[in-house]
């Protein structure tokens, strides 16, 4: 769902409570993996930028999307994300219970570590 919300907090407040909980969990995981990233609304979705786009979240009508701007890392994690719908940089799921949270946390951390490595 695209939003006119000016902030990520406002975007979350627009969501029904159950969906809000899922988005908050992913937001916390992103913040833990990449506290250096700037949180903002971009393209009407929550984004985290750090030397360019890093992560984004979307609450679509029938599913959620987690975008990771490191396609090779997403591809490498694909076998551990089965049977989720995984695209080049996007992981789509209907319920947070479907997510292997340990795999998602590692993917987020690896993407953030890659950005850290390019800074130094």
C-alpha cells in the first residue's frame, strides 16, 4: 500500500494493529543491523538509506515486502527462505510467522556489513 505519510511512524500508524506489529518487528531488526542508516519515506514506502538505498518495507494489500538492496545476498539466502516468494531484491510473505527470522537477521546484518566495509 502506497502512502502519503510523511514519516515511517505515520506510515505504521496507518496500518491495522496486526500488520503494524509485523512492520515494527522488521523495523527493529533493520535498526539493529544498520543503526547508521537514515530512516525516511521514499517512493511512498519506509526506506533505510546508507550510501544509497539499503532496505525498504511495504505493506501491500495481501502481503508484506522486505527489500534488500544487495541482490546477491538475497540470492544466496534464497534456499533458506523457501518456500517464500523471493525476487531479485524482494522477499514477500503474508505472515511474520512464515519468516525464518534468523535468516532475515543475518541477511540484514550482511547487507549492513557490506555498507560498513565500503565506508572505510
